[in-house]
């Protein structure tokens, strides 16, 4: 199974956010999307999952869907997007309630993803009682519950502090080891992209164009730790050089218009 | 850093924080009430004012006891409560339906918002004479006045509350394939509940005001009628007894809504 997007173009109010972007995500592959703010990476993620209509181009899932898939694309959101009135287990169950499952099947699926995200003992807690990291784990559990063909992550760690981010990266690594699945990971954090992705696609700012696709050729197991950081550092420099100038422009921008 | 020769121990850094944090004094409110009532009693007892114009708290209590004893109070109270409850329920049902329609559907919003804005400011009691012509002098005209008075703030609160449900939650539900109907039940309704409940506080107090006003215009029974009749007969102690009943009624409604909020919104 592979996700293929071709000729994606998106414009709102005459402002071109994405211009003819092509991408493929292979079986079990994690593709990172990075770029300066305003490069349309979140827009692209919305288009990939059918949440936004591209002005041109299309997205296809080619090949057989993995067995048990209820929802081919599920999202993990930057702001978690949990229902504050629902417990952890009930937030996860939201992803399943409208599917034809018996209540026993649903309960089993919820238990399984709660265990996978180490949330079992928090199942009846309310979101307000949880730390940011725990809340995002609920968001991840909910996204996994529907057994997506492609997991779409929209800056999943950006709202968390550095230490929590580190812990969740370890969780993601463990998760991908246990349940290999295709994913698109949007981030502005280079370290996250290099730790967690197989390939990283760099988008340029307005109009969003693919500047380069970089393969992260350091094996996943070797990426954490000091040696991993050293092995990844040339790639990190290369990515930063691709983004730096545009990030600087983005930073000096006033509501929609660049002061060139 | 070198220590200065004079004052080798240095100065302690003075505390400047703390902010403004008014502390709750337990019993202060009760004491203030007691002092106020005692003062009032004293003013009457020492004949600073004519007890006909300002009866003493004790005579108000006695008058209250008398109307309760005779059963009049309960008849008046039952009549008022019936009007409040039916009028409030009707206005609330219609207001919630209109508010949700405005919050959820473009066509309802385009029609509803200007309509509600135009009709909301009308003092509803001004329409009572018209309602009497339409529905007769009995209960329906009073209930209709209350229902109309309750309808507008409820509709405004409901559509504001629906608008305030974070769009990110609705998009999240859509991304998980939750059907539109379920999104209304599982996301919009619970998300709008805090705003709806604070709307209830406003609509309940409007219902209380309108029932008294309507009963003062025409009614044999009801707390408003009781207050008006007592005034006409110069029975100021009974008049103020009616006012006390109204104030207790308001407090009861407020605490009932407070309890409801704690029950339903414990997740906040």
C-alpha cells in the first residue's frame, strides 16, 4: 500500500500556499514535512487526509488497505483536540463509536491502544487532570484506535516542553517498532524530523514547493544518544541551510505580507 | 563582590509580591446581614420612621407567618411557580431550538440573527395587553409573556455557545469520520453546555421579573398580586413579606442552577 499525492496545488484568497507538490509515502514509511512557518506544511497534511480540498491535484491510496483499517487517515493534532468532558477511554472510543463494532470489540480495541500508549491506568481520568504529554498520548491512542493506513501527525510535540518532547519521541520510536505503519510527520523541529522519519521533505515558503527530499540514512536504533546526534549532524546542517533564509523572512513577516 | 565596610551583613531583600488576593472571611456576610437587620429593627423601634412606611423586620416575619398559616401564601406561590415553570420551559425549548439552528445552519443564521437582534430589546411586558387580547385574561397571556421573555436570551446564549465550541474539536471529529448528527450530540451540545447554563441564569431571573410584572397588571393569585393587593390596602408588612418570598425564590433558583453546573460541568 502506498499514499501518492500528485500535482497538489492550493490557494486561498489568491495566495498560493502550495504549488504542484508531488509526494509518495511507501508501506511503513515515515515521511517528515518540514519548512519555515507559512510554507503550507499543515495545509498539505490537511489535503492528504481529505480535510482540505486542493485547488488542483489529487491524493490516492494505491494497493490494499492493511487488514482491520477502520479509518484510512487519522490525525494527531498539535493542540491534542481532546473532548474535555470525556475520560481518556471515552476520548479514544470516539474514533470507534460510529463504526460497526460490538461494544466488546470496541472495548477491546480501546484497551489495546491504551496499553500500547501506557495509558491503561489513566483510562478514567479527565483531560484536565493530565499533563500535556499524557494528553498527547491520548491523542495518539485515539488516532491508532481506528487502525489507520496512514497516520498524519500535525506538529504533535510542538505544544510540549523539551523534556516531555524527548520522552514522546522515545515513545514514537517504540511504537513504530511494535506497529510499523505509514505516517506523515509535520514539524518545524529538525531534531524530531531526523529522529523519527525515514525521509524528510523540505518545503519552501509561499508558494510551497518541494525544495529537496532528504533520506535519513542513519539506522533508527542508532539515532538517539550522543553518537546518533553526531551521525545526524551533517544532515541537520543541510536541512537548516535549506530553511534558514526563508525562516528569517517568515520571522519578519507582518500578518500575511513579507517586508522584503 | 566586595562587602561594603559599613553594614557588612547586608540588607534583607524586602518582600514586594503577593498581588491582590482578597481573602474570604467566613461569617462576615452573615454578620453584616445581622447588623443590617438589627439596625433596621432599631430604627423602627425608636420611632425614627413610621412603621407603616417601613415595617420592622419582626412584623414582616409575623406577616409572613400569618400568610403561610392561612394558606394564602401557598396559593399565591403555586400560581406564580406554575406560570414561571411553564413559561420558562416553553421559552427555553423554543430558544434552544432556535439558537442551535442559528448556530448550525447558514440559512437559519442569515434569517435568525437580524430577527433576534430586532426583537430582543422590546420590553416583553409591553406586549402583555396584546397577549390578553389574543389569549384572554387568564393564564395563557401571562405564560406567553414569560415564554417570550425567556426565548430571546436563551436563543442568543445558545447560538453564542455553539459558536464558542472550538472549531478544532469539530474538525477533529470530522477527521475521525464521526457523522454530522453525532458531532452535534457528542461535540457541539456538550461544548455549548456552559454557555447555555449561564444563559439559564439570565432567563430564570427574567422569568421571575416578568411573572411579578404580569401578576401586577392582572391576577387574583400570585406573589405579584399578593404584593400589589397588600400595597393597595397599606399592609406594608405583608407587601414586604411578598418581597422576601421573591428574594428567597431567586436565591433558590440560583443555587439550583449552581448545583446543575457543578453536576454537568465537573470536567471544566
